[in-house]
């Protein structure tokens, strides 16, 4: 079982954690909550309800999907890299 700890956090307008304070520290506007240790530091999907941190699984999945989505700029960078290599190897345009 995961140990529960108390930490101060800042919250956004929807009640999700927007910032974590280090142990024993507080920040302006922070509130003390109880959280499982495994949620410490998560800024993607922690909702505070009645002083208890809860993982919003759907919001976490959305954040993970967004983080793992391919960046369309990657294909352009690879294409330009191939072109530069071709030019350096004397390929030029065909």
C-alpha cells in the first residue's frame, strides 16, 4: 500500500494541482492536502477533493497521448537532414 503524505500545493480554478511545494515548505496561496506518495509531482491530472489528491485517469491519458503524439516538425527535420547529407556526399539535385 502506498504511504500517504501531507504536502502544500497550488490549485488551478478547476481544483487541479498546478504546483507542488517541497516537504515542509509552503507557497503563497497554497493549501495542504493528503496524497499518496506515488502522485507527488504529477502536474497533469491530480484533482483535489476535500483535501485529498485523486488521479483523474482520463485527464492523465489525454496528457500522455498529447506528450507522445508525433510532432509534424519531426518529418520536416528528417527530410532536411537527408537533403543536407545527400548534398555533403556530393549527391546534389537529381
